């Protein structure tokens, strides 16, 4: 193999990777079209910390005594990563994909009225809708 062939190989790999990526963008994923899943957590605290890992999350004050989390998730490629846990006063929610990935996620968290909420370390005003 001549030394002039070596620089062409990385370029060929880059072109092949770009072609694969462009092919995947033709697939459409939309969290709003996914079937929602819900989970409720008993809660008696007066403040709640929500970690969203940068996933779109609506926080809503609701007439309820527990915390209800609804998740919409759609994926077409990649290794799926889903989490929703409540430990102490911290609700940890996450949804996404790793690797060569194509996915979309959204959460809605209904919190009892009167509970103070921080979202990703920032004080948050809750929407009064339920």
C-alpha cells in the first residue's frame, strides 16, 4: 500500500459515517406522538428538587397528595436510557439514547400545591394548571 493511500482512508470513513447519519435523519421521532407512561410517588415533603438532565419537563401544581410523573418517549435508534426515581426530596428523571441515537422525550411532573420546587438547581414557579 502506498503512503498516498493512507490519507484517503479517514476521509472515506468520514464520508461513510456522514451518509449513515444523514440516512437516520430521515427517520422521525416525536415524543408528543408516543404513548404516555405514568408513575406516582407518595410524598409528604414541603420542598422538591427535580433533576431533569436537560429533558423537556413541565412542572405543574396540582390538587394531589403524591407526585405524578408522565413520560412520553419515542426512539428509532440508539441504546435507550430511561429513569424516574424519587429518593428523599430529589426526583431524578431522565430519558434519552446513547450511541448513534435518534430519540425524543418529554416529562410532565404534577406536584402537590404548596410544595416549593427547584428544577436543576433553580427555583421554579409552577404552572397552576393540572
